[in-house]
């Protein structure tokens, strides 16, 4: 689980760390991930223009984990997604197990072209990417619907993006557990079927 640690998360009226939005979204995502993970320990990694050291989270320490160990208020950086995708490529190269990567964010990256190219490369590996955005992000919509802009560019659709601003999914303060679970599970079945048919999943 990767958490956007860029300055934009705390600019203007957003204050998504201070107002608890990041913690809310991380906790909901972890609750879902604990049901899928084989050992119940989820690496949580803050990312801005770099990757921060991973924090191992389990059911004993997930509450308040963002403020306690993920957020560094005086050291927030820019928004880049390429470090995440490089990390996933490295992980995919060392395992045959499928990877379900969750990315919590609020905006578009400054490295959109590089990030898109890496997503296309990741489509060759058993990696599905779920973006959980606090608000709608044009870049994520484009990435989710990449086939419309670049038909045949990637082997299979490996990205799903959900926006928790009322436009796509209910607000974080209003969404029910069932609605959140539905959002998390969306496109998993179709990705598994497509990845299996194309030899990405055994």
C-alpha cells in the first residue's frame, strides 16, 4: 500500500492528512487488504518524489498509523508515481505470486509520461493496481481508460481508479463497508480472467 506524501495533500483547503482523510482511506484499504494478504502484514510506503522506508502494518497497529509512522509533516515532497512502479517491477521480478498494489493519492504526478510507460510494462506481470483517490484526478481517469487513447499499448488493463469525492464513490465520511468492499473488488475478476488468458497468471 503506497500513500501519497506530496505537499499538495496539505495545501489550501485540502489538509487531507490533518483532517484525517488519509487515515480513513488507509484504514479502509488495510481492512480489505488484510483479507487478501497471506501473512496479515501489509507494507505501507509513503511516496512523494522518493519512496520512504516501508512500515509493516498489521491488525495490532493500523489505527492511527498514518500520523504515528507514515506522515512526516516537515518533509513532504513532490508527486511522482514512477518510484512506485519501479518498486513494483522489482517486486514482480522476484515473485510468481500476484501482487495487489493499492495507491492512495489526491492528484496527478509530475512524471505522467514515465509513469504511464511503466504501467504499460507492468501489464506483463501479475500486478493489479488500485488507485484510491480522495478526489477526481484526470490523469487517473486517462490511465484507467488507457485503451481509448492508446489502443493495444498494454497487454491488459491492470489499473482501476476510484474517486471518493461523491462523483464516483461516496465521500470517505459516508461510504459504507459494503460500498467500499465493492469498490475494492471491482475489476479484480476481469483482470484475473484476462491475465490468465494471456499467460500473465498461471
